[in-house]
């Protein structure tokens, strides 16, 4: 039977497992299953050729028992309500695992952003912002970048929101350009967190000489490749949506980045072998880092994976059936809701800096990030050992457990 890979169904299955392990009250499970608020908007945009097109946009707010909603906005043709609901739920657990005072949210627009001009992208972003205006805000819901969105898009959201308010409100979004109140390190923060988790997951706590394979060469994949390379790891394979490349001697990510900037893809990088995405996932290596989108490691390919450790830079890259296969094979998985919390953790730092009108140095941000990531890593690892469960289950137990405790204490009104 083919595997059900609807991300929201997967998120619900995970919640059920955590609920059973934690023995949560029925009412809490019932509340956690549903996002508190979901909005779907049809966004009309005047295209450069004079035509008008309508794009579907979403913002889903899961549970805000621990603080204001927080989560990125992605621009991707496959975005739909169920995906955004899953991603919002994962954000709730992620913030709780990271120990930052937020609830989970996510937004998205079903669009192939690469096919839009900058002017079209700006009109789309501003119109979408105006349509979700009432439900976002510094103490309500703070958007951030995600797949195919960046500091420029955050600046347009900030400007649109501020135009309506009548004054500049930098704390309404994170992941802004540094000169507009963005935090140092934010643009590479998710990758930095992936690096800390990779290091801690290795027996000798060093990435030096370790063979790394990275699927995806966007913000997370490219920065992870660069940071790991700078720390002496051997990046033997990388890929993007067009395919992958591999070299047993190791790639220089900076050179690959230049090649991608010139040609639009990592493939056909001179002097190395071009391979398929499937082949890339099955390379023999110490650490495999999926850093693209959901459902990359499925029951179809999990059996062929030869990595010893998987560190999930993406959200939801491994399906539940693949997970079972990996457990049987003894592959250690550092789950997404722990491994990729670096981004939202520095987003939290950005928000705190904005609210206090402060600007922290790069060293200060890195020091704080490392402390929080390492603490979260061992909180999860120790819980996994204590309960004899995987790190994924432990992370879910920690995240769901913290939110459930908050909900229980707040109570159900009326
Ligand atoms: N989009 C990122 C994530 O999935 C970051 C969210 C944020 O910074 O609010 O974790």
C-alpha cells in the first residue's frame, strides 16, 4: 500500500503517539489536534503583462499557550492548507523544545516565486500582508522567512504593516535585513543549529573529517555545507531540485555556491560526478542532512540509506514508515523539531532585541544560540535514554508535554 504522506496526517499521528506516552487528558489532546485559527485568502496580483492572477495564501495559528504565534511564510507551488497546518503544529512543538516563549504558526502562498519578477513578488507580498494584517502583530503572531522567502520579503511585510499602523513596527517580523532591525546570525541561524546538533550527535563531538551529504542547497543546505566545511568536515555530496553532485575527496561549498549562482544549479559542477537526488540520499556517509522540504526520506528509499546519522534541517523530511525502517537499521535521527530550531531561536533573539531597541553582537548571538541548542539537544537526548524511545519521540514528548502543561494550568475557559 502506498504511504500516506499528507503532512497534517503525519503531524496528527505524531501528536497521538506523544499523547499516549504522556498520558494526557482527553480535552488537551482534542485542543492540540486543531489549529486555533486558520485563514485562507485569495490574493489578486496585477502581473507585469497587465493580466491579473489570483494566488492562494494561508496563515495558520496552532496553539498559543506559551506565547504569541511564531513561524515562517513559504512561497512554494505545493503549499496547501494541510501542509501549512502541519508546519504550524510542528512550530508549536519546536518552540517548546527550544524553550522559547511562542506558539506555533505558519504561512504560505502557493506560487512558484522563481517565475515572478521582483515587482510582482512585492505586490504579492504586500497584498497578502494586508489580508492577514488583523491576525499578525508583535504580540499576536510574528512571521519570518521560510522556503523561498528572505529578508527582502520580510522588509515588505514590515513596511506594509507599518504603513497601516502609521509608525515603523520592526518587531512584527523577524529575519529582516540587519540594518532594518534584523539580528546578526539570523540568515544562517538554522544551519548553525544544524551544525551544533551534528557535532553533538557524533560520538567524538567533532565534525572534523566526517563525510557529510546535504540534500537541498538553499538557505539551510548551503549554509550548513559552508559551516561544516569551515569546521573541517568533508562535504561529499550536495543537491538541489535539479540533481546532485558528489566527490569522495570532498567538495568546496563556496565554489559550488558560485557555480550555482552562475548556472542556476549545483549540477554539472566541473570535475565531479553529477548524480540523481535518489543516488545522493543513498550515499555512504557519516551524516545525511535533508535540508529541503517534507517527505524526502520515504519507505521507498529508507532501506537504502547508508548514513549513520540523519540530522533533519528541513521540516518533516522523514515519513513515519521511513522512520520505522531507519530505527530497524540503527540509523540515529536528530529530529526536525530539535535540529532546525536554530532559525526560530535567533528569530526570538531578534524580537527581544527589537522590543528593547537593542542590537547584540554576532559573538553574543552565537554564544546564546549555542547554549540554547546544546541544552535542547541534551534535554531531548536524556529524555530519550530515560524512556528508551527515539530522539524524535522524546522531542515530541518534550514539546507536546510543555504545551500541554501550560494549557492545563491556564484551563479551558469558560
Ligand atoms: N521558518 C523557520 C522554521 O521553520 C523559522 C521560523 C521563525 O523564525 O519564526 O523554523
